[in-house]
């Protein structure tokens, strides 16, 4: 396999890491002269994907990556090709990994009501307000909205609200 084909193979892997799909026809054409079988192609893609994503996640500079790859036995020309493709796409890879990591659920809506409980099946006399909350939360992985319902006493609600305010203040301090 030539160093040019190595660079083109890396470009396909980087394309996959950035969210597009790999053009397997191109990959098989690139690896045809090396007489790679299907399993070899998949292993090569997996290895390149691991190397490039790990290097980007840990902000490895191109020269260090090149040296490490050569120490592992990759020819200098191939290592240079890999590092050129890596350096050209490092910022995009890191941005994509930031976007995909630490994805939090999104609060779609909040429904609430206050009930005054006079008595219950367990207690004859309660005479206490309770807060009923229903949250609709969007899961970022499945993009589905899931309801979450719970109730609490007015005292617990006051503590809950105070803690939410403290979290809000802390989060504003981070941005």
C-alpha cells in the first residue's frame, strides 16, 4: 500500500469519525493492491479509528504521533501520511468529540400542581400540602421524550427548590 493510499484511507476513517459514513467501495479499491481480505480491511479501519480518535482526544501533536507510529513499525512514509491527515482534521475531530460527549438530557416541559391532603389510607389525619411534579425529558441518544412523575411534601419541595437555585447559580458561574 502506498503512502497516498494510506492518506486516502485515513481520510475515509476521519470522515467516519466526523459523523459521515465510510465509502467501503473506495476503501476496498484502496486496499486491493495489498490483497486485504474483508476482515483485514475492517481491522485496518478499526485500528486507524482507534489511533486517530485516541490521539485527538488526548491532543497528541502530529510529530509525537508520527514517532510513536514508527516505533510500532509503521513505515515513515505511511506515518507521515497518517499524521498529515490527522493534523489537517484535528480541530474538527476534537470539536465533534466535544459535541458528542457529555450530552445531557433536555427538559422539555414541567407540569405541577399542589394538592392539600386531608387524610390517607394510612393516616387518618394528614392536613399537609403535597407538590405533584411531572417532567418531560428528551433523551439525546434516542431523541424520545420520557415522562417522569413524582410527589413530595411542601418541606421537601422547599429544599428541592433551594438546591435547584444553588445548582443554577453554580452553572451560571461556569459559563
